C-alpha cells in the first residue's frame, strides 16, 4: 500500500512528527512494539525544564512551551502540562556549575531566582543544607510537568483524523529502496512511500543498516529511576522538581510518592532496558546523600534508554547518501520537551514549507540539527 511518508517508530518523536506531517501528507506510522512510547517516551520523568542540553536544545524547548500550555484546539481542549517549579541545587564544590547553569538558562526562562538555604528548605524541607551539603540554589518557576500519555494519544488521533494509519506490534522485517520508493515489509504486509522517517530511537542505527544506509552514530544510554514513599504524613504534592547542578541526582513528586534518579548514563545496546542492582542502590544512595529521608522500601523501579548523537543535539534531516531517507533521531533526555519544535522542523524539511519563524528567531536553523553536521 502506498503512502506519502512512512514513519518508523511510535515514540514521542515519531508520532508528533507524523501528526504534524499529516496536515499535508498521507502518513503511515509503523511501531514495532504493541505500546507506543514503550522504550523511552513512556519511561521518562516527563518534566519540562531548561537544566539540560546546550543552547540549541534550550531553544527547541522554549519553542515548544506554547504548544504544551495552549495546544491547538483540534488536539486538546486542555493543556498538556501543569505548572511546577524546578529547583537546581549545589554543594560548595558545585557552585561554578550552578553559576554556569543559571547563566545558560537566563535567556530562555523568564522566571529564575537565585535562593539561599532557608528558601530552599521552604520549598523542600527534607533537603540537606549547609556546610558540605547544599548551600545555594536556582529556582525556575517556569517548569512544567508534562502528560506524556495525553500527548501520545492526541498525536495518534491527529494522524488518524487526517486519513493516516498507526500500526503497532509490527516491526520492520526488511527495508529497501526501489526506484523512487522506500518499501517496508512487516508481518502485516508491504508498505511503500517516497519518504521514510527513521524515528526508531535507540534502534536508529540498526534501522539505517537494515535500509542499507550508513549509521549516524546514535548511542543508547540506560537511565534508572526508583519510586519510594515520602516520610509518613508528609505531603509532597507541592514540592518542585529538584536536580543537582551537576548530573548526580534528581527527584520529582508523582502521585503522592517520589521519583529519584542518579542521572546515570550507562552505555547499552538497543534493548528493553531493565534496572540493575547497582544503579538502583546508587539511586537510593543519592536520595540519602541529598536529603534527610531514608529509603526504606523501593515501591517501583525501571530503566529507560536515552539516545544521543555525538554532539548530543537532536537530529532532523535527509540523508545525503540515500534519497528520501530522513533521520529523526538522538532526542536524548529531551525528546518530550522538544517534540513540538522537532515536529515543526521535520514538517518544514519534508513538506518543503518555510522554516518556522519561531525557530529562526531563537537561533535554530536547519544546519544546527541536520545530519550533515555529524558526517565524518
């Protein structure tokens, strides 16, 4: 069956791009798992903030914010996010890192404030402060908790409403180029389109190899999260997202419990990532290092893959060596918070529409995220 665009991968990158492309093209999404966003999008802390990535990533994040707060009416009648501050904290040896982080966030976040230990305790009473513990913080009241499931489902509805299709539980068995068409064979049949979008996350390089395209150099890294109960009788609903100024620790309230991660990045193959004992123990250790809370019982634990290119900037653009092969890869730990921006960029490049003015105003142009920058 013929389509205008085939998108391989039903994580947030692929499905958001498919929804945007469906406004001007007939799109088919092929997802190998039964569940959309199974490997990365569904295993994220789902928090929007400016404390990760470089200037390009922060610009993509900034562009995406209006979409989350006031989405197009055809997608949702409600926001895809809820306000929640982000608090970045530092011990004495991290003050330079905190200063640099504060400086880097200033252009993109309008509501930053440098705070001391008492204000930190007012926000999160269990944090360890003073001496060799936390001595300073920066609070960003522009943080947002994202609803990943609502986003995924809204994008699916948009694809289908425009006459597109979303196939789940249907991995690509072969990919080949014949004439002007890419052919993708699955257990459900053979599908063809002139444009093939590789949005397979940790599998991006393997997908390229299957298609006879040189890999881009996408590296999957495993990250671990634990879930535990706060102290008895303590409500954490109003606590902010907390992250150390260096990548050691973050914590976030979720449904009356707390999520925590040691911000680990363990090299991995493209697999169904599972948490390992050492990383679980490290997450619990970080909680007890940064807070006064003992982790008596871990209620839940999981691991997910965050996939990066060499420069850790998300990539969108056509391959220079394979006509119609489009890379949408390397979203790292910011796939959710940059998805609207990357979807707009993808639509511009595939449909041939003008480059989004908002991205240009923020200093993001095609060559900043295109795959050509990674050649060689």
